[in-house]
């Protein structure tokens, strides 16, 4: 499996994980009364771990692009003779 195929399997779950994390955080911090708030905290906690793992995998798979884009190689100056 090449890198682009792997990114297909990582990016979509990464988006859904982010949306779940954002939604649960908004519910928790807004003070909305919901039944099963303990379950909500658990979903938020475990999804946070999943989000970290998916984000780390996404960064790892895109590291060559990140390195070239953010850390361009410095041009060496040839000493004058």
C-alpha cells in the first residue's frame, strides 16, 4: 500500500474524530444538560487519544512535504577564490 492509499484511510477518520472531539467539548464546556454525561466524558477522552494517533500518523505520512515546505534547504555559498 503506498502513501496516498494510506492517507485515504487516515484522513477521513481524522476529520470525523476531530468533529466528534469538537462536538463533545462544546457540550461539556457549555453546560448543556445531557443524559449519560459520564459516557460523554469517556467518548471525549478516548476519542482524544484516537485523534492524537491519527494526527501523528497524518503528520508522519506527510513528513516529506512538511520538511520541504517548512524547512527548505539552505543554499550553500561557494567561497570566493
